[in-house]
C-alpha cells in the first residue's frame, strides 16, 4: 500500500467512527477549483495589499481600491465550481454524519455544492452577497459589480449606506452569531477534521482546537506545515493534497 493509500485508509477509519463530524476548511480546499489562496507562496496578499475595514468606511479612494480588487477577483475566478472535496462533505451530510462545516473560505463553494445552511458556518463571510454597512440589507452582488465596472464608483445602498461584499475585512469584527454556531458545533462534535488550512488565522483556528481539547479525535489534512502540527491533541496529521485524499476516504467510509 503506497503512502497516499495508507492516508486514505487511516482517514476513512476515523470517518467511519464519527457520527457528528465537524469539518474546518481553509483555502487549500478551493485551490483545485481555481481559487488562489491568500498566504501561500503565490497567495493573493503577495501581490495585493488588503484594504482594512476602517479604511473602507472612511476613505473613498480605499473603497474604490477595495471594489476594484473584488471585481478583478470576480473576473478571474467568479465562475469557479465546487470540487470533489466540497461534494464529499455533502455526502457526509446526506449520510447523517456531519455536525457542521466551518469554513474560512468566502467563495461560497460549500453552499454551491449543496451543504445546507443548517450545517454551514462561513466564518469570514461570503462573496455571494453584498451587505449594506448601515441597514444590513443583503443583495445579489452581480448588479453592483456591473455598475462598478461601468462607472468606477463604489455602490451605495438605497438607504445611503456603503455597500460591501459580505466578507470579513481586516479590522472588521466577526459575526458573533456565526462564531457561536461554530463554537456550539465544536462542543458537540465527536470528530474534528481540518482541511486545507494553515490554522494560523485566529479566532477562526481556535474552532478545531476547542473540539480537540475536549478529547475529540483531531485530524489535519494539509499540504505544508500548519500551526497545529505539534499540538499534543492532534490524532492524525496527513501532509498531502486534500483533493486526492478526502474524496476517496469519504467514499470508503460510506461504502
């Protein structure tokens, strides 16, 4: 049995035993769909400087820069489709084994694959909605992208508030309701699986640790190092491509 086959078999055994599985996902889950990560060697933040939330709210030029970044991203990978990892997690839900998917990703691909809202926490928000920063109304982003492409003017809500894709920017608070949903899942799951994340961004990366520190088995699958690699609560660490390991492991566990 080669190394990858061994990893698949090891992960499948954990998945068979789990009945309330918490899955924490990062950028490595979506790279196969053509969406680049943010912090890797070719990451987005190697070539772009992020716009902080306070800058967005107070500086017109920074709002323009922010919207240009979002439009450029939408042009480049706005038509990305879910991959085998996203679909495998839907299979876990349909089998009644999924407690929650908590994702750092803002691409909306878990939802597009079929993960239900009841089993999904998008802890850093989603690009599939635009939210008014004053009244909170959410809307389809496409008309706003189209308007910005035509005019170069950052869009404004009918109430006069600033519109922004419903993602969490640097310096912006997480949604306390979504954080509590993630924490609740961490306190009720019987297996936690971290996929495609360096586990370096907090407070999000504290979610799998909350589960693991209860004594729940903790499995990490990621290509490259993570900040949790040497924690004593990690039960299984697989260094490899999540797209090669997770789908066949889920299929084996559900067979």
